[in-house]
C-alpha cells in the first residue's frame, strides 16, 4: 500500500493554487500530512531559468523551454516516488498536462492549423514520469477566468492562448477517459471551477478523501507507458 499522487490542473486564474492550498489545509485538519508540490518549481537551477523566461527577462527557443519544464519535473521524479512509497500523499499544482497544453498551444494562428510544437512531440519528454492517480482539471471558460482580476504580466496570460490551452486539456482528458487499460492511471476528472470557491473545495474534497483514506494498492505507474 502506498499514498496517492493527486494533481490539480487548470487554466491561469482557474483557482488552482487556492484549491490546492485549501485541500492541503483540510488534509492537515484531518491529521493527514500531505506534501504540497508545484510545477514549475522555480527554486531549482532549471526552475530559475524557467522563471526568468516566464517573466520575459530571457528569451529561449520554444523547444528548449518545453524541455526545461519537463526536466524540472524529472529533477523531482524519484523524490515523488519515494514520498508515495513512504506513505506521504502528494498534492501537486500543475504537472506534465500543463507542459503539453501550453507548449502545443503556441503559434497557432487561425489561418494555419499546424502548431509550432506538435502535440506528440510535446508529450514525449514526460513519458515515464511518475503517473498521478488522479488529475482534477479545474475547468473555467477563459472569458470568465479573465474577469477574476485579469491576467498578470507573465507570458501565456492572454485570453486567446488560454482558449487553445483549454482545448488541449480537454483533449488530454478525453484520451485518458478512453484508455482501455485498467486500472487507468491517471484518472481524469473535470471540475467546474466557475462556481463559488467553497463549492469547488467540497467537490475536490469528495474526490480526494477516498484515495487518501483507502490508499493505493498498485505501485506508482509510469505516465503514458
Ligand atoms: N507552464 C507550466 C508551462 O508552460 N509548462 C509547464 O510544464 C508548466 C508546469 O507556466 N502560465 C506554464 C503555465 C503557467 C506558467 O505557472 C506558470 P504558475 O502555476 O502560474 O506558476
């Protein structure tokens, strides 16, 4: 038996970070010590390069930044597995799904159907990472997300790009749900994030609590392999 690996994904301004921390606090209140993680992890050397790129303090080729985001996850891959095997649940704010959704959304003007970085190319560096047991996709229409105080200054925080990102998240979710292999890792659940914060938090809790209580029988799976 081991602890579950839970990932929370969503567009910018979907309430992901708030929900991740509400969940963490609720677990603590129940006496469950979970590890809160976040990608990009801006504290590592690779994370600092990513941070500088996101703030537009540096320019990087689209392939290079994509691979850095993935490398930032690989830096922590064995630590993730160790924690789960040692019995510590992980709640993670963004993971490989953000990696694909944002990179594969780059440079698709409506006149050209082909993205700068193809979907399959974007997926490949993350193949084999520790697979989450559950992905909660906090879904919100980009026009509503924008109303929540507007987007900040970082790259990607534009309504048109967010709409493409949402489309790729939806594709990832439907591919996961169509998987024939059992048990399916990860299990993908779309949560309506346009609702009041407490309502969303209660739904998130109802999905996470059984995993944390019952724990997981199978070893940590490898993502997409
Ligand atoms: N992002 C995040 C990517 O483009 N690729 C990735 O692999 C990950 C994990 O970074 N707009 C993007 C999504 C966000 C930005 O994330 C920073 P956050 O959660 O705002 O720190």
